[in-house]
C-alpha cells in the first residue's frame, strides 16, 4: 500500500534561494606523448617517469586574461553567497539577490567580451604558436575555429530552496520517519554550514584587523616598508573596507535571524562608525581602542572549527 506523506519543517524558502555558477575556459594544455618518451629515453630513464605538457599557445595574454578573470569571478561569487551543497550550489539570500545579479551579470558580459576578442584572434594565435613551439607543434592539438567557442562558458542558474510544506514522498509508512529524520538532519546541517561560513569569514576579517592594528615590534620599527611615518604598521585601505563589507554581509545573509550574529554586527558597527583608514594610521590611541574592541569581538565569537 502506498501512502502520500506530507511533513513540515521550518524553511528558508522565502528568504533565500540557491544559485549555481558554471564557468569554463580552455586550458590550452596537452600532454605530448612523443616528447615525453624522448625526454625519458634521452636521459636513460624509465618511460612514464617524466611528462611533457605543452602550453599550446605559449604565452597568450588574451587567454591568460580570460583565465584570470574567470578565477576572480568565482571569488566574487563565493564572496556574495554561502555554501550549501557539494554539487556547487550556493545559498543566496533574497536581500542579496539584486546586488548579486547586477554584479554577476556585468561580469558575465565582460567575460563574453574577453572571449569574443580571443576567438577573433584565435587563428593568428595558432600561427604564432607554430613558431613558439617549434617541433612540439601539432596542428591536431587545436580545436577548430568553429568549435573553440564551446570551450568557454559563463552561466548563472537560480533555483528555489525546497519548500518543506510542499515536500511530498510516496514511500509507505515504514520509510516515513527515517526519511523525515534524514531530511531534517540534512537541512539543519546545511544551514549550520552556511551560517558557520559567515562566522569564519568574520573571524578572518577581525583577526586580520587585529594583526594590522597592533604595535610594531622593535625589528619592524626599523623597516620603512612595514611601518608608516606615524608609527603604525603598513596596511591598505581595504582593511577597513573589507570589515565594513563583512558587516553588510552579516546583515543581508543572516537568514536564520541569529540574535548573536546581529548583536555582533551592531557592536562592530558602533566600533567602526566614522573610522577611516587614515585616522587609524595617524592616531595611535584610536588604533589601540579599535584593536581592543576587535579583540573583544574575537573573544565573543562562538566556537569555530578553524
């Protein structure tokens, strides 16, 4: 006998969604079996102990730019989302959605521009590679000009979070409790991972700020590269900017309404209100007071598996 089971668990479906980012690039690398064999034979080594991997285009600035851009786009994606599943899906809050979509769409357009520029010069780059690679050149290593475009992708997909109230299964009564417990445990675990990721990011920002606001050691005081004229350790404006950005994220990504997280955000917002990087560099008392407040925040963080 089949029984349709419906059960409810507190859901984040109205406050968050899942987002998946797929970026692919052409590596332009290939193992050369013949050259690998020559290397081992010429050095009296056993075959298989050395491998020759070719950079098919040698030093190609256009392709390098695409690969670096893709890596930076992934960093931006990770920075605006939280972990959810091992399949690549990330948690995106509805409050963060519009900012995320704007930023990632602009990145997508720039990625496509870079790819189109590379593709328009692809045949020329192959000709250049012929002279760069010499006897290592093999025309069959290269995708055709018509198919090279398929090596590049930048795709964003938004997916709804499962709505527990509408979760229906047809497994019979015996499997109901096991499935219910499993799904509750999974969901709870994923939420804990996502929120834990926020705490860890906050710790990283706080720890970095605490380190840069400390008093220089005697050895550091003798280094102009490490200490400013006002006596502070050298740090970039991003020290403060990253911290403020982190507080914004604590506000927009607190999908569970964690009161401890909100209290921490408000505490740090009060500490950093009106503070500028230059003020921290020039005022030793302000540095000391800010560091003290930052260290207190670190001490007040929940236990983290760092």
